[in-house]
């Protein structure tokens, strides 16, 4: 299996670290992770995609992992969406886009607002135009909690993660977890993403509590414009995407396909990787396996 690390050009001069797995001439599948994650969240999925005959391209979103941080704090949703459009525009074939949480929201705006026709299909992983406010706050609250103080050790970070995701059980400060942390000169460990990302989100919520509803409306308008194959994969135990949110998406995008994965929370890929891979491969193989989508 061919696998290599490279850097690809995002929007505004931002360079994005990417891991490419599979034959270069195969149908490309672009994997955009959730907020606070890195491309490594897709590690097992990329192998499954490559083994099925696709070329998986997992990248670190701007401000995350090994990708560039924005000098001006450009972490609005449109900035992430513009990166996706930039990456797709440089490919010989339109890629299928799989976006989890932040990556899915960016994909909605990229295809539905910024540049329709950029992607061959869009898969939303536990994200929809309308979300449960309490679930949103649980996610951003967790990210904001230790952004300034960091952790004394990777084991302390593991304790915090275990409290946030008690259904998974505690993991030690393994090498895998260390990839999500940066050790600074003070000896403490900090998350592997730009603090400005979450600070901007929290500042916006404090200054304009009504803005969330406006964002939901804009995302709904973007989803209503989608004509490409669309797939929503939800964690059945998600506290962020409710069944009402699913119904709303399917009302404005009647062609959307839907998979509900039992036993999974908002962190669908990590909770139920095998079931997720089965769902995504079924969708991608039906829509793209025998199609040539060259520009």
C-alpha cells in the first residue's frame, strides 16, 4: 500500500499537512477531521479506503496538527471552507469529501455557498445544518477548558479525555495521544492546535449569543443548494445531532442518504470504526467506483 506525507496549499497561503494513502490514480477521497483533531483520526479509515481501491487524502485543518497556523487568527468557518475549495481545485479529479464535525460544516459551506461543483460527493459525519446547542457547548467547552493551562503530563490529558468520553474507558498517555499534544518550554503539554481557534469561537458566543441561530440558517441554505450525492452518518447516541436535525436535513435535501450507527456518540469514527468504514465504503462504491470524474 502506497502512503506518503506531503503539504498541500490551502487558502491565503496556508500550507496543510496531508497523508496520502492508496494509488495516486485512484478516485480521491478527501478526509476533513473535527475541531481539535488531526489527520490521524482517520488512520484506520484511510487503510480501508485504500484497500477498497480509493486514494485517501487525510489532512490537518488549518491551525491543527502539522498544518500552518494563521497569523491573523483566520478561523471562521468560511476560512476552513475556502481551504477545502483550494485543495479540491488542484486535483485532476473531483474528490469525494468526508467531513466530521468541523470538517463537515466546512464542506457544507464550500459546496453549498463558496464553489458549487467542487466535490463529487459529500459525507457529513455527525454534523448537520441544525445542531443541539447543549451538545455544541459541551464540545467547545471541553476544548476551551485547558487551552491556556495545559497539562502536567500526557497522563493528565488522558484523565481529562476519559471524563469527557467515559464510554470509551481510560487510556494512558500513549504515543498516539502525545501526537495531539505539544510540550512547551514551561514543561507542560498543550493541545496540538492554535488556541486562537477556540478563543474566536468563545468570544463570538459571548459577544453575540443570537449568532448561532443565524449560523444554522446559513448552513441550512447551503444544504438546500446541494445537488451532489449526500450522505449523513450519525452516531445514534450523539448529543449534537438529534433525530429532529436529521429530519430537517432530509427535508431540505431530500436526496440525502442516512446511516445511523448504533453505540456511537458524536465521535463516530473513534467509537465504531468498522461500522463507519462499512457505511462510507457502501456509499462511495455505489456512487464512484466505476465513474471517471476528471476535470
